[in-house]
């Protein structure tokens, strides 16, 4: 029983550290850094190099007009902002619609080979020193490009990530509210990560790199944004973050659609951990490795497993001291059961369009971790396609 108790506490520590403890430690480290007067990266207002807004699109005709309008309204010198669209495989008229707009470069081939192939092919047409990646169905804040580009005035910065914002409705679904809360927490962690040293991975909805640092991505890559940005960091540059440079999109239509999206992300996360295994070397990459392991690796590997095994071991320990008694492990076991019952109740009510905000967090937390197990299964079976299967949006 002593061995089981030790394992139980190790599992509890991993869970706490992965989801809460790292945030606390990160805050303390940032506060300490501030005390010693070490400034974070500061942007230079007058820095305005030529920039390419790079968009890969597959059958996005419903978003083209709004996206072009949004792009033209961005507060950046028009003569310094190029727009490149790569529309490989689109057969809904997206390329033809885009060609109607002046100043938009459209590169299209009829074959659909996936987003990564389109990105690799399209990057040969980018001639500006900075390239900004974003999605066709996300709208950018008016100052987003200007704010992102300014951070590149520091030569140590190789990549800058914007913020993903979820468009909130008065009556959010569990998916929408949970996703929104998750991204608010993630935004805070990214700000502190950037201030300590570097963000660990950029959001594909909006991020930029120095064009010269782009490295062709393997065709089977699932998380292109994550791999591209971390490879920049591996070269000794930092990934910075500006929450006021944002891309906004609607939440997933429901939890089923959000789960579909997260399963793909989880499969890609596991693939990334394996593919970027060299980044686990603390002796070589120091702070970057510490941030990467704490913020990303644990959530895609040990933390979900710890949740499962803690419930099983907790049951054994509770049975040992009397499961219906007031023992310490019995209480902890029933608290876990209560949490999962709350998630189950959230699912039940969501399917009946009854929304209780108190249940959004356990519900969303549960599907986040469930997606890791399902994503791992897909990765092992090799059944996750590189062709994006878009989740339906609310």
C-alpha cells in the first residue's frame, strides 16, 4: 500500500503541475525576473518591413469576400503588404473568386495534397522578409499585422504568435464557453512564457516568422504551426507573443465538433513530441526545454494517463480504508467521481440544449483529455489524414 500511495501522490503532482502548478511557478519566475530589471522584448514603433499575408485555403468560397475585406482594412502600409493565397485542390470556385481582387496573388493546382504540401509549395513565392500565416475563416484585428511585425525589430525574435480569440455569444454552448475559458488561460500562460524566454508553439490562426527561417515541413505533419515555430526556436531565436494581435473565430458548433478538432490536435501533439524529441534535452536547450515539457509535453502524454491511473489507484486506496468512510483517500476518490459525474451531466444537458455554466469547465476538461487518448489511437493506427477535416463552427 505504501507503494500505491507514493504512485498516487506522484500522479497527483503531475496533474496539478501540468494544469495549474506550472502557471504558478511561471508567474513566480516572471516576477523574479522583473525584480532584477530584465526587460521583456520591446517593439519599435517605426519598424515597417515588407510583409506577406500567407493563406492556404481549401474550398473557402464562403469566407473569401469577408476575408479580403478584413485584409484590406488592416492598418499597415498597403504598398508593403502582399497577399498570397494557395488554393490547391479547391473545386468550389475559390481561386476564381480570389482572382477578381486586385493585388491578390493566387497560386493553384487542381490536386489536393494537404495543407503542408500547399504551404511548402507556396513559400517559394514569398519574397518579403516577414511572412504572416493565418486562416481563411479567421478575421484579424485591425492593428494585428503592425503589432506582430514590430516585435521583429529585435534580431533575437524569429517568430511571433498572435492570440486566438473565440467569438462569444450571449448563450454559449459548453464547447464555446469551455473553449473561450481555455484560451483565456492559455493567453495568460503565453504572455508569461514570452516574458520568461519564449512561447512554446504558435497558434496557426495567426503567427509570423522571418521568411529566411522557414524550413520545409514533412508532408505527414499534423500540427504545421507548432512544428514550424518550434524549429525556429531550436535555431536559437525566440517566439514572442502579442495578445493584442488577434485572430477571431466562432467556437465549434458543439462538443462533438470540438472533440473532432481536439483529437486531430492531440494526434498531432503526440507526433510532434516524437518528431521534436531533441527538444527534451534540458542540457542543450535549457529554459526552452523546461517550458516545452511543462506547458506542452505533459499535457499530451503523462497528465491524461495520470488522470486515469489516479482514479484506479484511488479506488484501491479508498477500498483499503473504507470507501464509504471519511478517510482521506476515500474523500479524494469521491471528489474525482463527482467531477466526472459533473462532466457526464454537462454532456447530458448539452444534448438537450440546457446550459449550466457550472458544468462547462469539467465538461471541457474531460473532452480535452479524452481527445488525447483518441488522438494517440489515431496516431498509432496512422488513420489521421493530413487533409484537414474542418470542424463545424457555431
